[in-house]
């Protein structure tokens, strides 16, 4: 029978201390023990092994696939395949797609690495920097559709330092556990996308003598998650169920992808690029002709530090890539080309009522011009189209109409009626 062992200090498999395990299961000679989480992980390895044997028509399979959680690199999508999938849903942002594709593929390779290998591949956490409406969250949601590991998107804006009103840092992993059906071994191979990472920037450029509980305090708490350590996670959230038993989760193999708009970071970049220029006749000609929005491509780790991220957390996010602001052509493509394009969504809504919806090319150009005018990005396209279509969606379902065409004149009239420009 399983029992607590006062003479044994930790699990022989994972090294989890006895006080962090529910109980320890000893060997017959009581010289070693194993914790329930490792038993569950071994059980999952056996299940994965049997699945692979069955898929191989009874042939023997290399056990290292089972030890790595059933990851078979032959079946894992290659970086080019991942990027091609992202291209179907996200317009542009080739650089960010390439970084994400490589990072995800390398994450699979880390999981498939034999535990006895001398070379330990370290994870490469990513930080995405780009203006609002450029596709950071959409990239994360899209890539989650094709992954074979648990993937969750969490929001950093609700986090506060432990002991203050708000969510604790450990609650980030609660959602990952839920996605993995509370399978700890499966969750420990997952990917977490932390959105709005810029909202926890330090309020001042220098360390404050007072506690910055929703800024620097959160960043300090995130360090152990990003680096890799055993974290006690409340399975139902930490505030409403204080009596619940914590679940220890090892974050060593969890890949973290962070994204943020970092509004105003262009000023930090511009200051850094021009700080060494002395005199009106010196300086790089290319830099002098840059527009404000073009500075985003030159974002460097020191700019993130100036913005308010602490050096320790920047060091744990070694891969920095930026997303470009969408120009007119890209916004025009966003309206019609992706699989879940905005116009396709409304066409499907009308088709469910037996009505064929059409947007004239001139109407699409008008919508794009308005999005650029109000600097709303891709998200602004949705709000503009919704404003234009609200009356049609209200009136047409109760009529006999079988076709509806959106013209620039109709679009302009609807925006004026809704006082959109005001």
C-alpha cells in the first residue's frame, strides 16, 4: 500500500520533494520511491507505446518515442508546413511566422529528445512586438489549431503580485491544466501564449522604492515560470477556492510566447538610433528618412528595457521579432483572402438566411480607407463592416430578398448615420 516515507526525501524519478508530493510509493526494499505524478507519466508512456505498436501493425517501436511523450518527429509538421498553414489565415508578417514556425518545431524536437542525451536543448521563449491590430493574437490562435500539444492563451493584464487583489502568476498555468484535462505530464509539454505582456511594464524607468504590484512585481514572479521550475498551481484558480490542493507543474519544457503592442516604443527606438549623431551633416541617410511607424523594425532588447521590462525577463525571452503595421494593400487582402476573412464571415451569415451578399471592389476600398484614416488596424475593419451591415442584418432576414450588394455609397451613408466619424 502506498504510504508516506519519512526517511525518503524525494522521488527517485523526478526529484520532487516529499512535502510537495501527495504521497510516495516505496520499492520493496524501501530504498527508493516514486511519486503519483511520475506513475501517471509512466502510465501515459505505456499507452503511447502501445498506440505506436498498434499503428505499426505489431512491429517493435523505439521506446524513446514513448519516453518523449509519444512525439514522433516524422509526423510533426515541418517549419515550412507550419508557415504555409499560417499563411491561410494571417496576411503578411512573414518574419514573425518564420520565427514562430521554427520555435514550435524546435519545441517538438526538445520533447522528442531522449532523456539520456548529453546535450540538453534549451527552450527558446519568444516575444512578439507590434502595433495593435497586426495579428499577434491571431497568429497564436491559428497555430493552436494544428498543434498536437496543449496550447492556451492567457492575458497578463489581470495579474498582480502574490497577496494583492487580482490573479496570481501561477494562474497562468491553471488554464493550461484545463486544456490538458488536468493531465500534468501532458501540460508540462504545452505552449503558453501570454498576451498583453507590455501591460506589466514597470511604471518608471528606474526601480521604484514602492511596490509596483501589477508591473515589476508580476515580472519578478514570471521569472521562475519562464526559466523552468516546479510551480504549485491552483487547479480551480487561487482566489475562490483557497482550500484546494495545489498541483505541482514543472515548467522546464513549457514554451512561452509573449506578445504586446508596446505603444510608444518607437520613441525609445528613435532616441537610441539618433543618440550618437552629432551635427546636422552626420548620420545614416536611411535613418533620417524613416517614418515613425518604420522604427518598429529596429526594436532591440535595450528598447524593451527602456520601455519597462526588467533585464532578467528580457534575458528569458531570447527571441525577439516584430510585426509590421499593415499597409493599405495588406488591409485590403485581410478583408477577402484569409479562410476566415471578414467578408466571408458576413457572406456566411447572410447565406444561412438564403441571401447572397456581395461587396463591390469600390466598397472594399472605402472600408480600407476608413480603417487607415482612423488608424484602427485589422481590428478596425471588423468594427467598420459591422457598423455598415447592422441595418441590413436587422431588416433582410424578415424579407423575401435573395441578394444584397454593398456599394461605397451605401457604406458611406451607414457610417454617417451611425456617427462613426464623430
